[in-house]
C-alpha cells in the first residue's frame, strides 16, 4: 500500500494522457522505485489516472461565541 499526493497523481495523469498506460507506469515507478513489477505498476497507474481531484469544500465560518460579558459589581 502507498499514498499518492495530488502533485504525483497529476504527473501520472499527465503521463497517461500524453503517452499512454506504459508512460504512466514508468512515471509511477519513477516516483515509487519500490514497485518493480510492470504489470502491477500499469494497474496502479490506470487507477490513479482515472481519479479526479476532490472538489474544494467551502470552509464554514465558526459560530460566534454568545457569552455575555460579566456584569460590573
């Protein structure tokens, strides 16, 4: 198991779109040299190339604290 950040995923997607599956597998193996099996690299590259980035979630504003100020004595 390995994790792919968005920058690496984009590089693999670009290689897939410009040069095909084999180019994407080579790019994947460049990023992850521990993957030595070409067939497994091609399978992983196909999976990564089909991902789409997650949409950016809007940040919800934090609710304003409604505490009352202490009364002067």
